[in-house]
């Protein structure tokens, strides 16, 4: 025995790399078989010994990510990106999700930005790029519910649910008498079964008991939903029918939707799988429309955009089913959309980690309009949503009382059920106000009584008004996320027009409109450069010859002087502080002389022109470089000092 131990230690000491590869191979097999808990133990053991690789950290991160442990997933994805090697864009998205779970939204958005740059065509990237201020929108939608523990939670996973008569039917991995204690390799927890609980007068769940021996099997059952007459139930189960387990091509037992009706004794019976199921993809988490004529569900069937999408299928009068249809790209993303629920007011609530949320799965809502179209997708906000997984939202649309599930911190088990009362309903109508102030571009003074006209994106006039005594204009009742044009007109001023894109949520979009006088009033001391918004006469680096773009600006000065033949001006050239003071003085002087020479060549008498260079002597900000000839100012700040002035010295 001692000899065997010594030999074993010797082998390990000289070939630890080979041993680690053996362990990794074992873990990979368990990973591929979805035995993530077992895989984690082996992967972590290897990683703790200092072994590093992209593949190792990806699988460790994924093992926790797919088990909804975002905190630990964040640890290993952090190690993954610390390697500095190329990884698939999807990992940028997953890492951002785990960063949200620890409250680091700034860094999460940085990785969302990188993700969208790598996969611009991805729906998640498009959603992020169109609403980078999503956290502010979530904040506006937050605080509308009061939540509490539902009272039925255990140390195991308890989640989901639907109303069934006066009861609440939910899913649980708790161990109960007569229920199989088989463990699931993915989570190392008991298989899920359906339970029924009574809803107390205070809204708590009490007296949980298995729903039906006929329904609960040795595999997973979850997510039941019932027709209004309580005679038909749709539910989720592993691919297990009539005592036979079936698998896909990779020997994995997937999920299917089943239907059960009551027998003559009022007990659940007649279990049959729905016809659009397949051994090669999963269907799960059913929900019914208010009239029981449409079944909503989550699936990864062909046509799915992401890991799972939400579909709908018609339930025909004869009990047959139509062809499943995706709810589309407004809802579905390349990540997970799951656990749909539809209220009597045609609100669809669903969970997603592809839409913009606080971390993990968040709960979102969309309104089905009378014409069948849908509103934009709204995040329901905190406290229902958290940095962890939040899902399985259920609500009575009349009382606004309901339940949802979450694996947030402070719970009793892996997933827990919370009750809530929605005190303020979510508004699905998005309206915007476009407003602003009309000002004189040169003096910055507000201008009263300007005519302001609003146009749509096709330049059709929508509305017009006269700005008030404070120069203010305001157009109300506009659509969100739409382009408008605002035009301002006033006597003696140039007509100005600007485009405005309204925000994505109800609110106000401001657009200032500075307008320029058509007739410029100048006198002795006026700077023609300011009058005609000539910020700078550009010269090539270290040069003083007039460039074509500089000539275009000087043409404005030339025309003024031709129209005012007695006007005399002083040309003043300034530099920033970079380079030595002596160099800057000489350079600016050459540039002033080149400017004067151009005007003379263009027909202006030399007697009407004076000028010199001032170098860095008259900086207009605190961007000096002396005595070390260094400055921490920005390029924009330096550019403000590199200016040309054309001062009127006589008329």
C-alpha cells in the first residue's frame, strides 16, 4: 500500500501536465453530457493548480453561467479576458451579463459596446446601440411593485406558476413522499415536479402538495397552464411518453409540451404530447391567450434566432394546432427569451437575457395592440428585476397581484417564488415633446416671436407656432424614436432648420435653435471673423501659404471690404503655446503678412490693411506652456488660441 502511494506521488510529480489533461478530458465528457456540477469540480481543481487556457476558462465560466450562478461565472470569465487572447463575440456578451450581476454596469456597458462592434447585425447589438441610456429607462419603470417572499420556498428550487381555480400551481425540486429522489446531472438537484398550493387571504402560498401522480413522473415536469374552464392543462416535461424516454441525435433528453384533460372523476388524465414537438429540439413553458385560442411557448425549434425564442401557435376549435410562429425580432434575440405569460389585457410578460436588463434574466413586457401589432419592449424595472435571474412573471390584470421567480441573494433555495402587488401599472404609450429656445447665434440673446414649424421625416408640415417672449417653442404628442425637423424663421434672420430624433421613452427632447442675422452690423472695433463665424484661417503645419480652404474663408472678408470701400481692417494672427515663444511670434507674423498679401492680390488696397502676428502673447484661456514648453490642455483648447482676427479700425 505504501509502495503504491509513493509510486503514485512520483508519477504525479513528473507528469502533472499529463494528469491535468486526463482530468480535463474527464471534465469535458461531463460537460458535453450537461453534467455541469460534476464538471465544475474537476475544472476548478485543475484551474486552482495554475493551469490556464481559453478553453478551460470558457468551460468553467459556462458551467456556472448555464447554472445561473453569475457571480462565479464572472470570476472565470474575468480570468478568460485576462489572458488577452481572441475569444468569440458571445463571450463579450456573457461577461457583460456577469458584470451586471456584481453591479459593475459601467464595465458591463464597455463589453456590450465591444460586443456590438464585433456583431453589429446581432439583435442584442442593435437594441443596445439604439438605447444606450437603458439604465435610466429601467429606473423610470422601477418602484412600481411591492414584493415579498411567497412563503412556500424551500432550500431547493421553487419557481414558475399559474393560477388554477383558487390555487397556485408551481414547479419545485423539493423531495416529497412518493416522489422520486433521482438527481439531475446538470444541477445535482432533484428532478422537478408540479405542486399545488393554496393562496391565503394575505396572498401567501400555503399547504403545498404534489399536483397529480398521473402527471408527475421520474423526469422533469414544470410550467403548467390551465384553460379558463379548468378542464385542460398544458405543461412541460422531458421527452418521456407512455413510459418511454427518447433522446435527440446527441443522446440528450430534451423538453416537450404536453396536454392533459380531466377524466370523469375530475382527475388529470389523457396525457398526450403536442404535435409540433420534436425529439431534436425543445418546447417548454406554455402560456395561453385570454380566450384560450393561442398557446405561447419557448423553443429552440428551427427558425429560432437565439438559444430559445418565444413562439405562438393557434389552437383550433377541433383541438388541433396551427403552425408555430415566432413572435419576431422585436422580442426574440440571439440569447434566451422564455417563460411567456399573457394577461387578460393582452400584455405579454417574458424573461430575457438578450434584451437590456439589470443582469441575468430580466422580466420584460410588451402590449399587443388591437390591430395585432406590438408596442416596444419595456423592462418592468426593480424590485422585480435584480442583477440575478428573474423570470416566470404571473399577474391578475384586475387586482394587479401576482408572483414571479428569482435566484436573487437572500432567498432560501436556488430559485424562489415572490409575491407582489403592482401599485402603478406600466405605461405602454410612448409620447414625446420636442422643445427648445430660439437664440441669436452671435449675441446668444433669446429671440421672441420667431415662427417655428415642425416637419415629419418626409418633410410634411405637422404643426407651427410662434415662439413666446422667452424664445421658447414646444410641440407635444409626438412619437418616440422618430426623426422630426424643426425650422425657425424670423425677419432679418437666416432661416434655420435642424433634425431632432425623439427619445425611446415618454419624455422631452430639447433642441436649441441659434439663428444668424441676415444683415451683419459692424462698426469700429468689430471682428469680422466673429461676424462671419470664421473660427480659424488654416495653414499647413509650420507654413504660411494660403490653403484653398483658408481662401474660402478670406473670400468673405474680401466681399465685405469691396462692399465697404472706405473700411480699413487690422489683421491679427495668433498661435497656441506649443513650440517656443520666439518661433510662434515669427510664424504668426508670417501668416498675418500672407493673409494681407492675399487680400492685396485680390484687389484690396494695401493702404486699407495693417496687421501683425501676436504669437502666443494673447491666449484666450489658461493653456500656456511656459516655462517648460509643456501643456496638459486638449487639442480643442489649443485650437481656440490658434485664431485669426480681422478688426475694423475705421469705416
